[in-house]
């Protein structure tokens, strides 16, 4: 039995049912697909929903996503968002590794610490993505600060959505 599979989720042959890994991956992909929805957000304040879903799954249910998952999901997000190819793959994977390092140091975490970790990861990813995607003389700093603020404030709603999806995922 693999250590990454929660107890009791295997069938008689020791296989993990598809619903235990499909729901997290599809929800992150749907979050990334939000960038192509034809809705106009003022000033580009659309939060990075794919990243936020990925972080919420990682912080709430670490065993639901493998450590290599952000590479593939970042590739999917790069293809949809128009960011430079490989930027989400790199930045999302770095966020996963940093969260893993934080988890080693912290024995117990509560929601406030998860929110702080997610806020740091969201801020880092958006700022690093801005550095990779736009010239330094571009005047997008106020919009970027507002997007980071909106993303941090929306994260508890995303975490609640992920918790609800997790309950339906684990239901028999």
C-alpha cells in the first residue's frame, strides 16, 4: 500500500479509485479554464484560480496530489493563460516544494497558517510571473498589487470549495 493513498480508499486489488485523483486534477484544470471565460474583469483583477485550487488541495489534502502534479497542471495553465511557456510549471512546482519544506518544520497547522502560506505562494507566483512576462518598465504594479490582494481575500472561498469537493470525493 502506498503512503500517499489515504487509508480505506483502495479497492480489494489495492488500486485507488479514479474519483480520488480525478476530482482534484479536474478542479484545478477548471480553475485554469476560468481565464478563457468571456467575462470582463476591470483592470485584470481575475485571481489565478487554477493556482489557488492547486494550493487549496495541497494545503487541505496533501495526499490528493502527487509531487509532480504541478508540472503537468502548470503546463495546462501555461497553454491557456498566455504566460511564457514553462512559467507556471516552474512557479507552481516551487510553491509545492516550499510548502513541503514548511510542512516539515510545522507539526500542526491551522487555517490561518494555511491562509498565510497560500498568500505568500500567490504573491510570489504573481510577482514572479509578472517579472517573466512583462518588461520592467511596464506600469502594472498597482493592478498587480490589487490582483494579489483580491486573490488572497478570495482564497478562503476556494479552500471552502475544495473542502466541499473533498467530501464528495471521499463519499462512497
